[in-house]
């Protein structure tokens, strides 16, 4: 059989203002937005979080926004964020979760950054751990700027082997690595 169920107009109906994810233009990828208008035929006008709009979208392309994950950062949370993955943190507010551990960030100086990974975001009371662990996502110095990657080996002596997302692999000293912000033990 397989793939049954899908009858009855997608099952879910949404109301104006509901937070949803929608396949923009019917493409494969879902984007966050809100229902701007619901029609009796089960289609919707969508106002996307990035400012885009789409009219009369079939209900089949719309799904409920992903539920807030455990430990999720609420909208409006005051944080410090390493803008663009560089070393310095700037004051900002969380402006929505757009995927697993990805947040839109509104900086106090008016800048806006989309889909910032959680490890670049520092909440009150969080700080970087001196010792990094294998598998952690980090930003590390590579050719003059910080680039994202992952710790693949703890080399000891404050050095780590980092596999960068762009394919390069380097040994990097701890002061040149920005790791995730974590709550200190017992907090």
C-alpha cells in the first residue's frame, strides 16, 4: 500500500496568524511564515518570515511550524551573538527559530542575520568551555578569518584538529577557536 492517509485535504486546517512552514512555489524546501488569509477551498495566503508573500497556496504545501524544541530560545530573548561567525559578540535579540538549532537574530544596532546556529549564540550565564570535545561545531581561524567547522580530534596541548565545512582540515590552537556557549556545571 504505502503513502495512504493523504486524503481529506491534508488533514490540518490553519487559521489566520498561525505559524506555519510552507513549500515556497511548491518547491521541496519548507520556509517559515504565517497564514495571512485562509480560504474556504483550503488554500492560504502566506506571509513568509523573510518578507516574501505568496497567495492561494495549496494546503498540501503547508504544515504546522516545527514545535519549539527542548531548551529552545524564545523570541525576544536577549543574547550575545558572534556576528557572521567571527570572534566578537554583539548584543541582539532572538527573532524566531527557523530550524533545528537555527535562529534569526536581530542585532541591537539594526543588523539582521538569518539562520544563525545555536553555538554562536550566548545566553545569560553561558560561556565557552576551555576544553572542546570531538564532534562539536565551532568557528576556527582559517586563512585570516573565522570559518565554521567541526572538531574531529582533540590533539592535546590546547590544539584541535578541525574539519572545516568548505573541505579543508587544519590543526588549530584553542585561542583561535570559538566553541559553543554552554551553561557552567551546576547552573
